[in-house]
């Protein structure tokens, strides 16, 4: 495995960080390249990355925590909490449909892509609406809510683009190691209208995402029956790069074996992937801060896809060995 992943770094001159943990044991870790290309600052174990849509699972968890407190139900209509949904087009959209992208919403204010609940269409604005619902029912800002969640999980180096004050942020870049341009106004731009914090504006580290995976899937954050809702496949997605998969609440689910929960993330210049294999309690985390957008997203995510193939295969092999014994 080590040689295979090392070869992914080599083949793509991968600028970023990849780590694999089995429960709390580190099996593999490697950093390569720069967090700041201009000043040649190397990526290290403390580097903080923008994680894009990997953020969605935190928003989904916050909704479920509000549900556990009796402040909402996932079967509730969003219009119960948000005035902006009290229009004929949106009045029947439920929180559940926003969580698993079956609301039909694309960009807020536009026509629905289909009758709510009848199909899948990935919507960032749907998750930003969930962020607003969290604020309404909790009486606190999204940032405050998510910082409390990080604290509960034991994550010390995660925050949102809006409030980040640390020193180790990896600036995002477009292009390649020899010809690059910095994405302006990072990480503040993540909180803006184009992305939105609940949909894609969280910053984190390899270590914190590992802590998160262990905390959420071990039942430290949500009650057992709530966690089951979080990981239950309630819709299906055809992902342009990762293929056919199930979708739970802010997480993707492998169809077939091995069993895994994962989510990719992409905000300009920051491709990421967080995978968790529940049967062996293994986390695979891939974070990066440069993307050659001219080559397209499938090229950008090639290293991530290759690592997932390697670790899927490894997981299947381990499970087969386990079954024999």
C-alpha cells in the first residue's frame, strides 16, 4: 500500500497531504509540496486546508443535533423555518430532501429541476438553506454552532473561512507548481454567496478530519438511531468522477463492497476527499491546495480516485482475510 500511494505522489507530483489511519493508529502519512507557493512554505502536519463540500457532513450533523434536542424534524418543511421557502415553488421541500439533495433545488430563487423528492440534483444552495435553519432554531450563528461541534469532537484546528485566525492556512492555487496563480481572498471568500459556509466553507487538517471520523462514526456525537439516519442511503447519485453511489445526509456511500462513507470537496484550487471504512474503522484523508482547472475536474481528482481504488481494494482484501479466520 505504501509503495502504491507513494507512486501516486510521484506520478502526479501531488501537492498536498495523504494519510491513512486505522482507528487511532497511523498507517500512512505523507506531505509533499507547498502550502504557499510564492514563499515556498512547505506543507506539514499542521497545514490547514479548505475542504469544500466535505463541509456538508458537519451541516447535516448540526441539523440532526437540533432534531435530537426536539427543535425540528427532518420531515418538517423548510418553509416552517424560512420565509424564503414560503413560495408556491418551494413550499413542499422538506429538510430531509435538502439533506440528501432530492429537493429539486439548484440555485436559490430558480425553478425546481423536478418535483421535490422524485430525483437527485446536487445543490449547494440547499445546504446553505440548512445552515439558515440551524441558525433559526438554535438562535446562534452557523459559525458558533459548528465551532461547538468541533469542540465536542475534539477538533482543535478547524474553523470556518469567515473566522479563521490561525497561521497555517494553505493558500489555494490554480495551475501547476511552475505556473500558478493564487485564488484571491482566501479563506474569506468561502463564506460569500458563491459558496456559503454550510455548503463548502470549512477549513480543517488531516488530524482533525481523522478525529472527526472516529468521533462521528463511533457514536460520540449522535445517538445510535440518529447516526443510522445520517449514514442510511436515501438517494442515489451518479457522480461525474466517482461514479454511481448512494447518498445519505451530506455523505456519499459506496454501492457494493467495501462499505464506506466518503465525500469529495472542491472549491477553487482545493480538491479534497475524506473516506471512512466502518468495518475496519479506517480513515483515508486526501487534502490539496492546487488544481489545474484548464485540464478539468477529472484530471484534478485523478490522484484521489487512484488512492480510493487502492484503499477500497485493501479494505476488501482485509475483509476477505477476516472472513477466512
